[in-house]
């Protein structure tokens, strides 16, 4: 009987990727043992042989070294076919793979890095996406350990051939370190030590890679300032930036003003989560979303510790899911409504909620219409406007948080932040995302102190007269279109 790759429920149909590997293995099993054929396979035979060898490596660990030698002997395309098969397995099957198969998957991934197989960088990045935020299960911590160990072990070759993998690794492990540093016990100490060493090594030795990430590097780093190694880094960033010995870098403001690519937001969303979110935001009609949201919560947010992933989801929705006009103008549930629902799911009010709001507003703080995307800031303004009057407390809470950020986020660079927030408001109104800012400044149910603070900001930047002749009443949420 051919060994299985996945653990599937009895009612589930066999996955086509696994089936094709299994069939190739069954067909070619006799030829997978030495002595190997010396004839050069035809293209279709080559593809089938790659399928068979991969299945054998994943299910026969005792013969894995023999099978990998076989692969090295027959490869004609720089391992592109083999790596592509690995990518399909990681993307579509990883959560269901048997533990022994996952172990072999990491072993063969290490081999592909060692031989510089074509596409090995995508392989590593795909595996990083399966590290789940807020998940402290043995399986998830094992994957963290394996990947950070691999990145450290292959440091020199990655730095030379695929430095973007190190950038991705830095983003991922800065983020998960914030979760792991809340854990105590010997079980976690060795992993945290590895993660800290990896991140500090990049920041101290290859700071130019941090600059490639952009402003989200700072957002993640500030969550770790209580860790001694990162407290020292933070102090140097703010007070002594020349310590990083990076040509052209002289101030943290340069990082603030660099937009972070959407591919980094994707790194913290598993492929399965991305699929469900994109389906929700592309096909589910506003007013019919409740059962879909409840299913999503049960699937991905059921454990208390997993609430930290909401930060990543909000960042993904703002930065990596930009629907086309036909979706925006349709009756599909808008992004702002999903974010509004996420903000109501917290079972404990703590720093996680503040981090979610920061993820929502972060691009506002340094917004520059010449390089930033209006779609990154659109959900926050629409959530504030559409929450009036039915959910006005949501508007109060978000506007209060934004004004607090203006005064407290970074006093040394307040001028940059005021300019960024002002630019965001100006563009959102001028582009017609909202009819007029008077919907906020003249709202009778909003806190008077918040209206006064917003009005002062807008007037100081010459925005006060914008849209003054436009209709200032909000468009209310229609019956049946509640956020939940």
C-alpha cells in the first residue's frame, strides 16, 4: 500500500496533487531503487519521475538520501520542476500533511537551498506563511524553529543570492517574537533565543535590508522594545542612527516615509486564510455575511491567544486586498465592514486592540499621495463615517485613537505625522471617498472634544473649507446591513 501524505477525513475526496504523486510513485517504484537507469528521460517521463521521487522522499525517510542522489543525477532544469511541485504541496496541503511528511518537507527544502534549486526562495517564503500568529502549538513552534535555524545556517548564501528571503524572515520573526516573548518556560526559551539572534543579526549587520521593508519595520520593532537587545536597537534608531553604518541613512524619518510593499502583509496570512478573506470580500453580499464571519471566527480566531492574528488580518485587508471598482460599487461586503466586525470580536481589551487600530491607521501617519495608495487609508475613514449614527461609539473610539497618535506616537517627528494625517484627510475628500469631512466635524453625536481636535487639525492645514458646500449627512447603514 502506498503511504499517504495527508491526514484527511473519510468524506474528503483525495487531493489531486497528492493523487498525481501517488500514481507516479506506484508506476515508477521499481525504478527508484539502485542501480538507476542511465538513459535521459523524455519531458513527460522527466516530470513523472520528479513526481515519483518527491513522493518517495516525503514518505520514505529511511531512503531519502538515496532518492535525493537519484534526483541530482537526473535533473536537467535546475530543479525547477521539483521545486514547483514542492510549492504546490506547501501552498495547498501543508496544514493536512502528516508530521513525518512535514519533517521530510523541511529536510528536502534545506537540500534545495543547498543546491540553489531554481525557485528555492519562493519555497522558503511559502513556508514562512504557514507560521501562524498567536499559535503556540508544538507543530507551529516546530516550524518556527526549523525555519529560523535554516535561515541562520544558510546565512551567507541567502545574503548573496536571495537577500529578499532574509527581509521576509525578518518581518515574520519580528512579528512572531512579539507573541513568543509573552511565553515563559524552557520549552520556548531556545526558540526565542534563535529568533532574537536572527533578527538582531540582520538589524546590526545588514541594516540596509531593514530599509527595504519600510515603515512596517518600525511598527513591528516597537512591540519588542521591552526585550533588551531590541531596546538597544530602538535607542540607536532614535538617538544615534549612524551606528548602523548604512550609506544614506541618517534618520528614522526615512523609514517612516517608505511605504511597505503589500507582499509583507501577505507573509502573515496563511494561504487558507487569504482564500477565505478574498472570497468574503469578493462574493459575499453585504447583509448576508454573518454566517461567513462566524465560520471564519471559529476557524481562525477561536483560541484566545490567536486574537493577535487580527492585527495581521487588518494589515492584509488595508494593504494587500484592493478590490476593483466593480466590486466597490457592488453590494459585496466592503472592507471597512469586515474590519469593523473584527474590532468587535475581542474577548479582552488590551494591547492587541491598540495594535489592531495602529495597523488600521499606520499608513495615515506618514501618508504621501506621491508614493502611498489611497486604498490603504480608505477602510478607516469609511468605517468612521458609516458607523454614524448606529455605531457612533466606533467612530468616537477610532477618532480618539487617531488624535492620540498625532500627539503621542513620535514627538520628535510630529510634523511628519501631522502632515501625513492631513494629507490623508485631504485626498480622501478631494477624491470623493467621502462627500465631506463635515460628516465628522458637525456630527451631533460625536464627542465635542474630538470634533474640536479634528477641526483644529483640519483648519491648521487649510482643509477646513474643503467640501463646505457639500452635503454633510452620512449615508446610514441600511436595515440588514449591520457590521455583523
